[in-house]
C-alpha cells in the first residue's frame, strides 16, 4: 500500500482547451496499470477541444453542471452525481455551462503504446458551444 501526497494543480494547455481549466492528477498511469484518473475543474464557458479516446472514457460530475457534445449533435446536460461513458473512438467534448463552475473525475485506460490514448482534434467553436448551452433550458 502506498500514500501518494497531493500533486500540484496544473493549468490545462490552451492547445486543448478553451477558457480556464485546471487539472489535479489523482492516478497517473503507473507501471503495470493502465488506469488514469484526474479531477478536472472548468470555469464558466471553459471546455475541451473535440477529442476521442482509444479505450473510451468515464466522466463523473462532482460539482456544477456539465455540457457534453458529440459529433452527431447529441448534447447531454449532466449534474453533480451523474456519470457519463463515452465509448472508444466517439468524438466528443465536455465543459462547464456559461454560468457555473464544473468539476469532474476523468477516468480512462491508457493505450498499449504507453500514451493516454487521447486524440485531440479542433476547437469547439463558439456557435457550437452556444447551441449546446441552449440545451440547459430544455432540461431545467
């Protein structure tokens, strides 16, 4: 058994995110394991770029309200306590609403090549984000 002290919070790279996003690494990929877990904190309007995971991803919302979008136009509005699974290869994005902070646990398996298995794509445009944000009113 091993106690890992808390690592410093890092600011997520602007090349992969829009807005201010901060990451607390909980479980980096370790030798003999593929599990990767981070707590990701989004300020209002902040979001990931489009991306996908070779082995899928599970997100557990811990605070606030999350917006999640897929290429086929599906928008999910998830609240604290909700869990979302994105299957392998599904292009998606996730982030905070325009009015609230949002945090989630991001859980995924690393790829066999030693990477985290994430392929990053283009930015989510402001129009795409605004259309997704309109879904909040439909679920209230």
